[in-house]
C-alpha cells in the first residue's frame, strides 16, 4: 500500500463539498465517523435536500434525498445505463429512468399502507416515519423509525452493482416492540421499453423488480428484508438472479480496495476524508463499454466517453499514482483512443470521443486540447513508470 505524505492545496471537487459541510461548526450537518464514513444525524434545520451519485461498470445510481420538516424521507432515484444507447447517439444519450417513492412497490404494516395511497375504498395517510440518520461511504444508508410508538426501525441501503447493469435498494425492518408485526412488500415486476426506432442494438428494457417480496410475521427482536432491483436488459436476456448480499459485499470490497490505495495522511481529518471521498468518486466512475474502460464525470450527462481535459489531463495521471487496475486500464484506453486520430497533417484531433467510441465532438479544434492530451500522456507515463506502457501503450 502506497501512502501520500504531502499537504495538498486543492484536489477534486469533493474538497469544496466536504469543507462546506465541516468547516463551520454552526452550519455542519455531517460528522466524520471513526470508520471514515460521514453521517448526518437528523436534528433541526429542516427541510434539507442533497444528492449523491454512485457508479459501477455498467450503471450509475443518482439519488436525490430530502428530509422534510416532519423528518419524513423523500427519495428520487435516477438509474443511468451508459452502454444502453438511444438515438440520437450523442454524449448524453444513455438510457436512464427516474423512480420516485410513489412508483415503488407498496408496503403494508399490520395491513395498513406504509405510504399514503388509495386502499380499501378510500384514501390512506402515511404511517408515521422519522429519519434518524443518513450515512455515506460508497454506500448510502437511511435509518428511520416508524409507527406511532416508533417501535419499528427501518434501514434503507442504496448501492450499484460492481459489474452488472443493475442498482439495488435494500429495506430492513426490525421489530423493536413487544408484539409481532405483520409486514408486507407487494410483488412488482414492471418492464419499460423505449421504442425500437429509438433503441440502439435493441430492444432495450428497464426492469423494476421486488426481491423476496411477500408477507412476514416479524417477531419482537426479529427483522424482515426486502429488496428492489433496477436493471437494464437487451433483447431476450433473462433478468439477473439477484443475490443482494453478494452484490453488497462486492460493492464494499470495491470501495475498500479504492480506499486502501494512495492514502493521504495529514493532521487535518477533514482533508484526509475529502481526499478519500474524491478518490472513491473519481475511481468508481469508470464504465466498461464496447470501446473498453472509459472514465466519465457522470452527473446524468457524461458517460461512456472521454475528454481531453477531464480524462487525458486530469484523472488519468492521478490513476498512475493511485495504482488501481481498472483506473490504469481506463487511462491507457483513453490515450489509445486519442492516438487513433493523430495525423501527419497536424489537423485537430477530437476534443471528446463519445458514445462508446462511435462518435466524436470536434469542439475546440485548437492547440489547447492537444496540449492537454500530450501533457497528460507524458505525466501518466512518468508517474506509472512502466517502460512498455510508455512505448507501446501510448
């Protein structure tokens, strides 16, 4: 394990994000935990909303979360599939779907709707639920208590699959009361398809599926686990056999692997944590496309593509220092893609190669982008220190 013993003036956008959260104690919602996670213990200053993005090789999971003045949670999920392309096939044409709380499988507690709706011939209000804490460390967790006596605890856990085009949301109910509780999640298997004319290499399919659904009689001290899977399929592919525990462990291993590399150690815990979170986001946002591993900033728009600045100049040299295998592969792949457009006539090469390599963006057409690529390739080669990679890979 390599460690970095330097003071850093600035690095990545996460520094600004975390600094805004921690520096001013009066405004701070988030606290750094002993395990390196950050946690917001819900107290006052509500409502408050924020968002986070988590990514695997075939999916990106964009979550907007809010806690209202009654401490109730509101989650909006946007699931992006970078290698499932739509017409017109441009930078932003990844297949994506947004799922609100109202579109999730219905849950019943003691035969009453958990969330407001129409049931048994009339309207039904929300059962009481208050968020206790929200936690981040490559996996998002929302902890709450439910019921008039707050005897039921609920932990929602959100994470993307490491290798599959799938994101997962796990609900764990725990009965902390003295009486058995009946809890049910309805079985849902909903499929949505874009038109065949709009789908590239289709048909393309988006599935929202409940896993381990049904009714549970939960005894005092016992729990019930339900999961909702969001996945993309192509053609006649069969849905994945969802192993929630395995997927969660693989996600944890991926995050732990990233965090074990190139650790920043300073007297300032804030800087160390900001660096760790920037490292997670920079390294997880790599997508396995038909054009190889491609790093992308994400943000609901930038996937399955590479740019002269973001990748060639900025993050690729960082991957040489980090030593993550997928990161290094994505860096080498980016430089190979740009090298394909080099020419003896000194004509500009693309500023960006998009849509898994099927298209380009000829935006700048100036020496600036060329300098970014050349500088980044040189910096990566020197930092990576592999002669064969420098000579043949680049």
